[in-house]
């Protein structure tokens, strides 16, 4: 057991969080979390270790070096700081060391594995994302460490191209029971270079350099002195291996400042204590080194729990889990299945912890801290996921991030994708995701773990019955230079499900796609409904179709329609070219103040409905108020803006503008089709587009029943006062002008009564 355990984290918030955590593996060790945020830039684990010693001494109000040198205390320093970009689970807002494995966080496992191997009078330094299951005698390790100022750990191996490409290499000569003499290092990741160094030493053994080491208090003291200037300014960087290498080989090209200090430390140590300067301890063949730093290594090493070899058995013992088979509702074979409740299905060769599901079909899957409905998965990790619908996942990670404002953010990433070029998976939005991993990192800055936990609980508490009723939508206003937009319904609009329980329409759709849309395979809310008030002319614009939208990362293109609610005398709507034009003539025409003369101009009469397919040029004229429905895209390419100084998007616009008959014709729909007429009720089809239809209900006091036909209905009151109800008067919603309600597809019928007009938009397949 260590006397002191020092954990280095990225910032003060993480350090404070650790101070108040209850790590289950500390035993009687004194725990000292410290932050490296005071360092200017990256420190590397060389200066980072020295900075940690200083910070720990300040926190303890005692000299940690004196504790080691004079009192024979043992210290463990665990480095966890760093972005951890290659493990997607860190995007849940966690330091990579706080990510969970069965029964522990990785950090707890790291501390636990070393407790038995604490070395008196030595400081052991290790990484916070790796397990090292020793197969060696603790006494042998202590003996080697106490006979040298620096003891490195090494794994015996053969020099191959694969080994050289992945790891730094120690070239050693070993003597029985005395550790290994280091002859040379190679950290080039180049097989030919490593091979040449090995030949230059006349042979010898090869070990993987693990980056873990134990050092004497005397060495730490001299390092603090040698690098005191950098510690004072808190600026600079080097890794410990760079220092050790300078003691072994003096290759040209090394920074002079580091070589000079390395020589000084070496000379001072040789005069201070009659110990070997540096040796490496060769771990036995039974040692297991498990890295959790990447998606691939995390998945592979967690799944080793199921192996029947020596490593699998020791890992299960280390974590405190068992592999078993259970036939009780869900059939579970050869799996770790703890604190889990899967009602039906089949689970084989999987690790399931702290999770529930109504039905599961899983093989070689790791499911942790998830609340699921139906899941089918193979060779996958499902982490922190809340899903009330059905999901399928294979060969990838599926992770839910919970943000207090953005709600549930789902991330999906193929296992091994992190081995490719970083710009392809870090800065780019991966297929099926709404944000890139780098954007998630920025969004989570300043968000506390408590906020994320509370948001997750909100999603876990939502049940199907709460969405099986008409849902009133909360509007919001966006002010514009020309007027305003009242957003009645969109993926971003909220519904209040219960008191203080709000979810966006996109969140509800992703959680209950079959209930909301009638289609379990769709998970995005597909429509936007607005009331637009134009005091001045809107810009002349065009929207992309689905194909072009997909090419720039959008889910939907934009088809829309306008229904005129109010207009002043002479108000206009501009739609389509009034004569043949091409891209060049449009580019020339936008330079003129008379650009609107190139477009069809229609008098804006109340009750008129206009269809605006993707690619058709259009503009809303001043002194109009309209109802707009469109597919759920916010992508607009501005072509002409009356000199307002806003950005134009001519390059994109020219790629989507239609110059055919559709783009030059009239899309005014004056003749509304009467679908149904009863006492006190009329229903009109205003238009049927490619992806939505728009109907108008006129009510005159009598109650009327409406059939949804398995489609979601977005209803907006545009006149009068209407009461909407379903389930025999249990769910009642009052609607006055601009109020909007979503009737989910799972509701077969609803009733309306009152005096007024209601517009109804439905999403349809082309």
C-alpha cells in the first residue's frame, strides 16, 4: 500500500471533484489530487511529474521529497491529464481516467493494481489509462527499484515491424535477479532504425518501453533543482524518457538545454549515492498490460474478461466479476451479467452492467449504464445510452452525452476509426452524428457532472404514455432586420411533457420515433412551421434539395410552402424567374437594384397558398404575414439582399437554382380542394408537395372527428378559438391564434370543436 497517491488531472474543477469522491481502492493511502492547469502549455510527463510533486507538497503542507528520502515513504503519481481524444467515451464529459470498466473507473483500477507493489523510499509514476496486472514478485520489484535511482518497466518481446511501429523500444542486457542494463533506446517507431541500433549493440534483448518508472527521492530532488527555472515560470516541456535516453546514448540533434541538465543530474547522483543510475525490470510472461486509451483497445481489453486464458481469469478476479449463463426471461450465455434486467431476448459472450432493456439480441457486446427498449448489437460498446425506441449497432461505439441545454446528444463511431487521420474523426462530423467530437468538447466546457446526471435522469424518466397524447409546442421568436419569425414547431421547439419536464421535438422523435412519426426507422423531427411577419422585403433566396443538402452534411433539403394570413394592399410575393435565365445571367442581374424585376411578382391575397420546391428562387414581399411550412432544414442560400450588407451565397445558390419550367413557372395555388364538408366543418387540401401536405380545417361550432391515418399532425390555430381533445376528453388542449400542437402518429383519432381556422401540416414520403 502506498503512503501517498497523487493523481494529476487537467484542471482545478476535476481536482476538486476528486477531493470529494470516494475512491474504493485507496485503503489507508493519503490521497492528493492535483491540477496541471497552472502550467503554460503542455508539460510532458517529465516536467509534469515535477510540477505534480510541487503541487502535492503544497497541498500536504509538507515536503514530499523529504517524506520519501528521510522517512522512507512510498508515493504513486498517476498522470491522467490530456484530451484523450482517441477514446470517444471521454466525450461524455469525463477525464479518460474516470471512464468506467466493470466495477471500477479506470483510475481506480490503476491505483488498485499497484497497491501491493508500493516501494518504500521510491516515487512510482504511471499512466491513468492502463492496467498492469503483474505476474511478478513484489519483493523482486522492490529490490530492483531500491538498488537504482531510476527503474523502468519493460515487457520482453521480439523486434518485429509491428512492435517497432507501435512502441518505444528498450535495448537491454539482463542478468538473473539484477534487473536489466539499458544499452540503448529507440522511440522512432521505425523498424529499420531500431534494428540498426540493436545490431550496433552487438545484440542483446529487446523490451517494450512502457513509460512507467520508479525513482529515488535523491533523483527527484536533483531534477527539481535542475529544472527550477522552468518550474518557476511554469513553462516548457519534456518527457522523462528523453532524459533517460541522454544517460544511455548521446545521439546528435538533442536539444542542448536538456543534455546539459541531464549531464548535471547524472554527475550529482554519482557523487551522492552509490546506486546504479538506471535499470529496467523485465516483467514476466504472465504480466498483462491493458491499455484503454483508444476505442479499439478499450473494447478489446474489456472483452478479455470473457477469455478462458490466464489473462481473462486474472482480469475477472481483479475486477470482481464472474462469467455465467442464465435462463430467466432473457437467455444469457457465457456473459458477465450484473445489475442488469433484460426482459426478453438472447445475450451471448457479452458484458452487461447496470443496464435495462425490454428486448435484447446481443453478441460480443459491452453494455454499460444504459436504459434501453429494444437493442440488436454485435461487436459493439453501448455506453450511457437512454433509448425508448429500437436501435441496431455493430462494430462501433454508441454513446449518449447529456447536455443541460442541448439535451441528449448521440455519438456513433466505428471501432478503429480513431487510427485514421484526426481531421476525419475529430474535427469532422461523423455519419449519423449532429456534432463533431471537437464541437462536443467545446460544448461541455463549464458543464458540471451533476448537470449531466440530472439531464440523463430526465430522459430516463420519460415514458411512452406521456407522448401518447396531443403535445402543445412552446413557440419562440427570432427578430430579423425585416420583421420577425415566430417558430411554432421545429426540431428545436420544446414541449412541456410534465411540470419542469421539457423536451425538444427532435429529442422526443429520437426517443419515440414510432410513436411520434409512425416509423421506427426515422429519428429526426421532419418539419418546421413558422409565422413570418415581413415589414420589409425578405432577401431573394433559394434552398437546396435533399441530394445537395446531404453533400454538405444536412439531414433534409428544404421544400416549403407559404399561406398568406395578412397583407396590405399592393403587397407582393416573388416566385420563380419570369423569363429564361442561367447562372451567368443571374450573377450579372444581382448587381442591379432592379433584380426583383427578373422574378414573377404575385399580389399577396389572404388565403392564397404558394408551393416553393427546392431550387426555386423566391422572396417574401413587405407588409405580409404568412404561415410557412417546410422540411426541417435551416439552410438558406441568399442571392440578393437589397444592399443590407449581409453575406450572399451565390456559389452554393448556383449549384441548386432551377432554370427549368418549374423554376420559371407559377406555383400559386388558388383553387383549394375541398376534401370534406359536414355540419359546422370544412376540410381543404391546400397543397400536396413532395414531402409534406398542407390542409385547412374550418370549424363553425360543431365537434368533428379527425383520423390521423398513422401520420403525425402539426396543427396551428390561425383564427378564432378551438379546443382539441383525444382519448374521450382525457387530453384537452385549447388553441388560439399561433398556438401549435403536435398530434403523434400513435393517436388514431382526435376531436376538434370551436369557431376558427386550423392549418395542419403532415410529413409524407415522396
